[in-house]
């Protein structure tokens, strides 16, 4: 019988190490990684006759295949070749999660230390780039440096937490230091993620909502208002800036492309409400001139917008959510259900494994969902790492029956009062 656990663990480490080069220097690295993971699945099925455990992967691949068929037969926005390109791109993040979820990987002490070393390496590179002023040279954009810091934090914390949900004080401080490096990215999105991560790590108490009071609600509203005030410049820049009276400026023109993508999403959903406009039709690399320019842009009048036109379409892949227009309301509903399904399993994690694993899982979802507002993070290397982490965390509940899961949800939350620092005190 072929053991695939060790191979998966090494692929997990590789996924950490490619976070930096995948941004700017080796852009196909995550495609190569998912190809290797798919080969691992093939070997597991061929040699170990493991087919059923990949059920979730086959379900999602089947749904995506139906969309591909729909795109070719009933839609005419792009070519079959472009549809195949987009099929592969859209499957990537789900492959990372489903394969991790099916394998139920076990990291021994040696592999955990190697993974932690990879996180330290990434954080050290980020810190050196901040000190030397070479962030954009290495990371292409400061936002990617923030993502690398967040991923390093999540993975390091994941590999430092034992089976009882406890983490040593030294490892806790190192992980927070890794996260803090990301503040140099100066991105409002990262600031929000940073505050939420620290809140969940040091202040969050399971079940607090049951005892919530008016003063807590008012405090939350006030804090949210302050976040909006602080981030207003970025909000205005990304979504509300008007360029009607401006001279040509590339940064100013970017403020047009992104909101036009969201407007185009609404128009396509109005035209094709149920199943959408089909794969390779909108807001994806396959719908750009990199593969084949989609007719959808001409249909809804976006082919003359700077950054979305055939002559210059570099901002077609500027945000992930507009691409959901390709799947219609049915696809959007399935996308939401997928993350709700994951979160329900994180609720089991909270009761049996404590709040640290729960924090890592929730923050992985938060990072993917927030970053994808103004980037295609879900389909990139950082999104891949988040999906792998999620798959690893909830995989232990894969074999649980529905009745067992319901019984677990009836249990009280795991005692987390001394979850942190407990080893340090012994």
C-alpha cells in the first residue's frame, strides 16, 4: 500500500515556499503544485484503490463540468479552448481544499518544524525587504507582502498547536511577530485582518454572543465606524473616485476599471440570472487577451473601458467576485453554501480542539473573502494556502456521521480559559 501522507506534507511545505516567487517570478508555481497534488490523488486511487474518499472533489468537478458544457453549448461568449482554461483555473482552489480534506494529513514533529522554518524564511525575506525598501521589487505590490505575512502567521500557528489545542508562549509570540511585519504593507484590508486575528487570539470567548449586551453592540458599531473613517481614503480610491475631469493618470484610471467590473457583473446577472454567462466569459484570465477576449465585454459595453478593452485589458482580473457572474445565482448560492459548510465543521473544531485551530480556520476564510474584493486571491497562491489549511483543519471530521456531528454541536465549548501559555507555566 502506498503511503501518501509524507508526500502531501512535503507539498504543503512547497506551497509555503512558493508564496513569494509565485507572486512575481514563477507565476505558474501554484498550477504546477495543483498538478502534483492531482497526480498524488491518481496514485492513491490507482494503487490504494481509494476513490470514495475523494467524493467531494468529484462532486465539485462534476458541477464545474456542467458549467463548462453549458458554456460551450448554450453560451457563445468564448471558445472551447478558453472554457477549458477557465475550468482549470476555477477548479484550483477547490482542488487544494478537497484533496487536503480527503487525505486527512498527519504532520509529525519533523514536518511541523520544517513548515515552521519555511514560515520564518518567508517572514525574514519580508522584513529585509521592508528595511531595504525593496518590497515592490520582490513582491511586485505591497499587498502581497501583507498576504505572505498573514499566511506565515496562520501556518506557523497551525504547526505550533498540539492535538489538545495548546500552543507555547514562545511560538505564540513568534507567530504574532510574523503577522505584525505585514503592517508595513499599509493596506487597509490587512489592518482589518490584523485586528481581527489579534482579537480572536487574545480576547475571543466561545459563546460570547449568548451573553451579548447593548453596550457591546454599541462598542462594535463605534469600532466599525472608526475603521471606515480610517480606511475612507482607500474606499474612495477603489470604488468612488470620479475621473471625469481628470487628466490621464494610470492610478486614477484604475478606479474606473474595478467598479465597472462590478457593474458588468450586475448586467450579466440580469441577462443570465440562473446559470450566468458561462466559463471564460467575464473577469477571468481566460476571458482576456491572454487566452481569448470574451464577447461578453462587447455585449455589455465594457470593451471601450480603459483596462478592460481588447487593446489594454490588464485589469480584467482585478477582483474575484465579478467572475461569479459566470455562474449565475445558482453558482453564487453554491459558493456561499460551500463556505457555510466549512464553517459548520469549524464549529465542531471549536468544541473538540479549542479556539486556536478555530481561529486559524476562520481567519483563512476571512482572508480569502476580504482580499477577493479587490484581487483574485481565491485563485492565487495565497488563496491556495488558505484552502489547504482549511482542508487540513476540518479533515478530521470527514468520517463523522451526521448524528455524531449533531451530538458534538450539542456539547459545551472546549475549556479555553488557559488555552494559551499553559505549557509555559508548567
